[in-house]
């Protein structure tokens, strides 16, 4: 006999995880730009490395691509596009900012201001770059001037995999897994009858 209380608890647990899985939303542009308030930009992307203009030298797509490839080796990336007019968006999570990356999505993106370059791997929602400034060390944090954040440009790169991949949210995956288990339990009960 199936324990319906346990089954109901599993279903509600799965549903509860889907509600908490995506808590970051855009609250609005830091200054100017389109308003994407309420948009879910996905998960926070991974900061891979950062450097300064002094270390990188003359910044152009060739030097940026060479630096990115030195960071992600043995994988390789190819230059995709350089976005000059970039709007920085604030989110409902302190220290987390987003930049819109119009299609086609890219696996890596480089955020640059007048002095610093920061390279991120785009994890989930490839139309958005989402980064957490609390992960920056003090030199990068003060150099990027977060309180007065100005983005010079965002350069996008396609990795050897050819893009950020398909977005499969973990909570929804667990929910589907839970429903699959329920189906198997129902099938097993039907065979016993």
C-alpha cells in the first residue's frame, strides 16, 4: 500500500524547490537603458579571471581573445562580438549585476571598464551575463568602481563547445524526476492489482 502522506510530502518538496530555485530578478538599469524589471537573468556566472590594461596591453579583439584562450586552455574560444553600448542592470540581490547579451548567446564574456577586464563563463541563461561583485577581490572591486559602475564594453566569445548550451534548471529537473517516481509507483501498484 502506498503511503499517500509520504508521496504528498515528496511532491510538495519538489514544488517548493522550484519556487526557490530562481530568486534573482532584475530591479532596473543602474543608469539609463531599457527597463527589464522583473526579468529572471538566470544563475550567477563564474568569474574565471581578471587582469588590468597594464598587463594586457593594447586592448583589441585579438589581444582579448589571446588572453581568454590563455585562461580557458586547453579549451579554446573564438571572438564573437564586441558590445559597446552596454547597460548595467541592478538586481534584487546585493552586489549582483546583469548585462543583456542579445542573441546569439556566448559561452564566455569579458566585462571591461577603463582599467580592468573580468572574464566570466556564461552558465545558464546565455542571453544574460550575471556577476556577483562580492566574489571580486579588493583590487578588482575598487578598480571596477562598483558604486559608480561604468562598463566600457562587453566582448563575447564562443567556446570550443559552440555556445552556452541548453538551460535546464535543477529544481525543474528534480520536479520531473519526482513525477517520474510517482509514475513508477503507480505502475507498480497497477501491476499488483
